C-alpha cells in the first residue's frame, strides 16, 4: 500500500518474470542485453580485423591511399577488412597471423613485395590480380598442390617465390613432393629465385650443381654402387708432436760458435790490458791523463 492524496492506492499485480527477464531485467530483450556482445562472428571474436584506425596507427598516414609500406606482422589478424583501400601500397608484411584468405589484396595493383608466411592460407587466387607483384613469401601455409600456384602464372614480373624456409622451419605440404621443384619451375618459368636459391640467370649453375650433389648423396637416389666409407687421409698419429731429433751438423755449428765467442772475449780482455799499460806509460808520475777513449769523446 502506497499513500497518495490521503487515499490508499493498490498496485496492479505483476506477472512473474521470465528466466530471460530475471537475468537481464524487465523490458530488455536478449539481443540488447548490455553484458553480452551482439552480432559477433566467431572469427572476429577470436582474432583481429583490419580497420582504418589500425592502418593509420601502424603507418602514420592520415589517408589510406597514401600508405606505401605497411608492416602488420604477428598481430593475430583473421580478417583483412579494409586493407584493399590502400591502393598505393607497394610493400606489405602479413606474416605470423591467422589469415585464411587474401580477398582484399586483389585491389592492390601497385603491390610489389608481399610476405604472408606463417598463416593458414589454402589458396592464393586473389594475388592473380596484383599485376606488379615481384616477390612473394608464402612459406608456412597450407598449400597442398602445385596447381594452387596456377593463379600466379599471369604475373610476368614475379621473380622471387618462397614456399619453404628451412631456417624459420616453415614449409607447405606441397614441398614434400620429390617433384615439387620441377613442377614449380614448369608452372612459373619466369621465376629467378625459388626458396632463396637462384634457378636462372647469373649464379644459377652453382645452385644446380649443389642440388645435383645433394641428390647424388641421398641414400637410394641412384642404382649404382654405394659410396665407400670415408677413410682418414693420413695415418693415425700423423698430427701428434714428435721429439726433436739431434743433428751432428747443428751440434758442430754450435760448438764452433761457442769457441769463436770465447776467442772474442780473450781478444777484448787483451786489448783492454794493452790500453791500460799504454796510459800508465804515457802519464807522468802523480798525474792522470785521459784515456784515448775519453779523449775521443772530448773531441
């Protein structure tokens, strides 16, 4: 009972609240509850989406069309969002994310260098429209067959392709095939460098020689006789130090040198005695005259 204007007024009965109302409060439907995210996709909930704010903060540019170089490595990206609006982009690093498709990149006609290593890509079809692409690093993805590279056949400027990076331990399923190298070269004959090794132009012969040596040394690579076990080039103990051997010639030379040295000492002593006697003979009694050496120094 609530007092009002001197009379008691009773409130109408309130219907029991539904479970959702008990949780959210009356009058708020489930889809508008402030404590729950609305319309959130699973991909967006688990990763990062490219937004204009992200692009501007990473590049320092105010307009997306002015961005020429962009590094978005290791940000947990799952959606490229508005990246296709960076029409002037020439250099792009998207490595170390969780991308599964590259759709927005089809608009980047000026893109020359692209790094999408260490992602979850199963195809590269959007890159077929990147007519300026020269270098592509797609190591560490899920490319299973050489046919998935067919979309790159129309890129006449593409010269550098990496699908495997042993140093970073990144590869693709298609790289396990023994014919992988030949299939990629046949599909993309304009390539100059594959996986960091030059396949055409200056220096390619050296890499080909190394590949031939590797294949010949691989077990079971040829039907010929197996290579013999490596043997040491020198006998055991060759590099051990040995005691010096005495030489009669060396001993005789040392003996003659010692004898000559003693004779020099004797001659020096005799010369000193003779000089001393000459000084005493030339000096009057009680006076001391300078020696010849002292006289010479005085001159």
